C-alpha cells in the first residue's frame, strides 16, 4: 500500500532545490548512500542516475530504498520516505534536464559538459510505503 506525501513536503520538493540522500542496499547487505537532485510525480519521488552506477545496480537487485529529505536551512526538519523503486530508461534525459534547470538554471550538458560521455540516463521512481518525519 502506498503512503502519501504531506502537502508541505510536496511544496518543498516542488518549490526549492532541496537535496535528498538516497539509501540503497549493496550486494553484501550494507547500505550505500548518495546525494541526489529530486523531483516528484504525485506522491512518487523521481531521481536520475545512469546505467551501471552503483545506485542503479543496487536498485535493480533490490528495489527497497529510503530517501531522506532535509532542507539546508532547517536542520531539525526532515522527511524520511521509505519505499520501492522502479527504473526505466524512457524519459531519462528529459528528467536530468528538468532537474538541472531546477538546481542550476542550465541544461545538464551546459552544467556538466563531461555528461556527453555518460551512460544512458535512468529514471528512478520511488513509490512511498511509509513517510515519517516533521515535514
């Protein structure tokens, strides 16, 4: 069963370039964390990665994930979104460009010229199972 994001959390994700920490599970069962840009579609969280990165490999092997959202200007305010990820190639380039505009004001290729050598982009869609915290 899916959980819903609060209206305040939706507003934070939509209106500000808040960074998120994404936790995945490594092959040996240990956690792996990475900082990501973040968007949403309804109550689902959207992040971008590339084929072959550790985050992508981990999520394909085990889709369980947790996303911690903590505004830089409110260190005691947070939301932890526990859920399951699905990965798709369709829309990968569009998502990274939209995220780049949100976070940098530029196309991703202009922000990161080395990205021309990146592997194919992946859309990671995280469907919340549980949301806890103060946002």
